[in-house]
C-alpha cells in the first residue's frame, strides 16, 4: 500500500474546495481538498460523508448549529443531513464517502 501525505497533496492543489480521489477501500472513496477560508454552499448527500480535518479548522453549519471540527477530529455527515461550510475554514480536509 502506498504512503499518502494528505498535507502535501492538499498544499499542491491550486484550486480550493475541489477534491481529488486519492484512494478507494471497497465502496468508500477517499478524497483530499484544500480549504481557503471561503464559505461553501449547503450540500445534502444520499451517502454518509466523513469530514476529517488533517490540518487547520472546519466550520460547519448543520441545521441551526455551528460545528467546529479541529485538526485531528472528524464530523460524520449522515446521509440526508444538510451541511454548509462557514467562512474561516482553512487547512487540509480528507473526505471519505461511503
């Protein structure tokens, strides 16, 4: 299995909030993206989405709550849960879609 350096991959990305698939495990897709402090509009998926902050901080709006996900933490957006990224989110984010 190859070694994957998520921070190095995120740092090379020229476009923020555009993910790239770096691996697959069964049906799960593992993606990396770079956050740039800009907001990202609300999304709803028909699959579970693990949002893992590798470096920096992710600020989410889920329902009427603000959820702060720090480096080393994960938020699980369960299928059907609307979630949006608030301004100020920055760093490297790994997304696992199942």
